[in-house]
């Protein structure tokens, strides 16, 4: 469990780390051919600079050149989740479609089926919190 020092909010850490090692190994094997070379280079770059962090409050992805690009989204911003198995189901790719039309792609995510279930549960919790009307908005008079 980690805590945000400024707000005192607790986050349960589900996963923190890089892409699946199997993705790197498979792409290095295919990199022995000329056709597989770009995929091997991509896998090496992902292994060095891509990091995922999935907590009970948000999804963070650090990547880009030397890991300088960072994206953080809360579960209330996610409209749809799409996941595809790779490596015979050992890892997978996940795309989070956001309500503003943007998307966040997570490639070679280990334990992606567990992560998919975890994120979907948090999306449902966030939707339940935002759709509950309260106060004067519940019973507005017709007059």
C-alpha cells in the first residue's frame, strides 16, 4: 500500500514494473531475421524505458525516449477497455479508450488478464460513484 503524502489518500498497488520479459525474448529471436529486426529494436526500447503502474486510484504509464513521457488517468476517465492476448496468453496488449476521445495503449503487459479484471472492477466502481444523484437534483419540482 502506498500513500499520497500531500492528501493522505491511500492507493493499493496492483502492478508496478516493465513489459513482459517474454515479449523481449521472442522479439530478439525473431530479430535474427531481417524482417524481425525492427520488432526486436522496439522490444529492446520497451524493455529499457516503458514502465506501468496500476493502483486502486489510477493507471500510470511512463515511456517514450528515456522514459520521459508520463500519462496518468483515473478510472472515471475510461470509457472502454480493449485487450488482446499475445505470447500464448502469457502477456497482452491493452488499450484504454478515454471519454475525451484519447487512448492509452499498454503493450506487452504481464498478467494482463488479471489487470483487465482489476481495471474493469475499478471502472464499475467509478461509474457507480458518478451516476448516483444526490441533493436537490433528485426531486426537482415541475412548476
